[in-house]
C-alpha cells in the first residue's frame, strides 16, 4: 500500500493528515492498509477506505468463534429465551444500556412511535426493541443478514442503503451501534440521518472511543477494511456540525474487551485466529463458555464501575438531534 503522505488530507475536516503506517495488516491476509491521523480533529483512518463484502461474508459465517463477534452470535441465540430481551441486553454491554436508558428516559414507546436501527446485523437488538413495545424496523446492507434475522425474529428487517432512501423514511429515533466506523463516508451517513429524523427526534450512536486512549495510541480497533475509522469525541463533534446536528455524550461505566490479534482470515478466507483448538472448544460448548466470560466480565465491571464513571469511556455513546428541532 503506497500513499502520498505530502498531499494527504483528512476526509472529515480537510486539514493535513500524517501517515502513521504505510503497511498496517488487514483483517484478511495478505491485505495491507495505510493508517493516518489528523491532529486537528483527532481521528485516525485507513487508506483506502473501501469495505470488502467478502470479509463480511466470512465474518458472518465465522461469527460463533470469531474474537469480537462471538458474543453477538450468542446474543442472537439467547435473546429469544429472555422474557425481557431489552432488559437482558442492557446488562451485557454499555451500548445496550445506553440505548435502553436513553429511550426510556425520554418517554419510551409512548414518545418514540417509529424507531429505526441502522446496521441491524444479526437482528437481536431490533427484536428486543420490538418486544419492549417499540414500532421498529432494522435496516441492513447485507441481504444474507436480513434473511437470517427475519427467519429467526420475524418480518422486522429490510436490506437497503439508508443513504439512498432520500427522505422516504421518517423516524422518531434512529439507533446505530458500532456501525459508523465501518462506513467509508460517515458524514454522508449523518446527513442521511438528519433527513430521516422527525422534528424532536434523536439518533443514538455508539462507536469505539479514541478519546479514551492515550494521545500516542495507534489504531486500537479492528483492522481494515472492517473498521475504516477510529473516532474521537472531537471528530464526532466535527461530523455532527457538518450534518447540522447537535451532539452530546452519555457517560457509561461498563467496558468491552476488544481483541487485537490480526489477521483473522488468510488469503483463502479461512479463519486463522483464534487457534483451531480454541475454535473447536467454542463450537462444542459456546453457551457455557460465553456465559462464563459474561460472569467474569460482570465481576470486572462491578469492580471498576465507580472509577469508570470518572474516566473517558472506551465506548462512545452519542446523542444527536437536529439543530432546527
């Protein structure tokens, strides 16, 4: 991967960006990407910023044993067994606690007549919101993901690119968990969200938080082309301003382990991490192992909860509203 460092500009603010690495390993061998940083808006991004559908197909097919994604497959299996799916999800991770708390504090299903989840993935959050009484639709780029979610949870999902809806969808609340870092043009997406929001509506967005890391931190997030960006609160404010959205950040106490063992796939698309033995164990007893992980994570979260509220959270939880509402 070769990038002209002298002419590189930040895609968010237009200021000069610095190349931190010319050959960062991709999520799948043998791909490599340049990693750059803008010192003005404090964002890191990769070049080129183009998603690879084959990588996502491999992720979906390997989700049960893939570090960083196995818990999502577990949530999709477990959520139907729970009498209160949204209440159960909010106990698992900060982002779901943020979504449930913000919606409830602002009026719940009575206030939010129409809810859209952008990037609904395996479908379990859309399903949990539906069971909690919200009129909700899940929008997802992957038709395969929509088909899987629909077969498991019902007719709540639609395969589409939300930037192409051109005002045909209006919502009181838009939800986007761990999605914006996957998008090649996040400013365009936020502008589309602005157009989809009803007056007084809100968008709830989560993403890995660069502001929680030391200033010298380097790409402590998933390898490209899965994650194309690592946003700070400063860069999110910049994008919100560009899209004519007001933004605030909600404090969260719980933490998520984000693995960093690149690469995950070899050149043929075969999963290379974790080891074959670990993957076999995960397949043979996934529920037991993931429950044990959840228990251990819970102990750690409770042990650090008081101090974490005084720190910058590793999961950014942003609330956006139209400036003219």
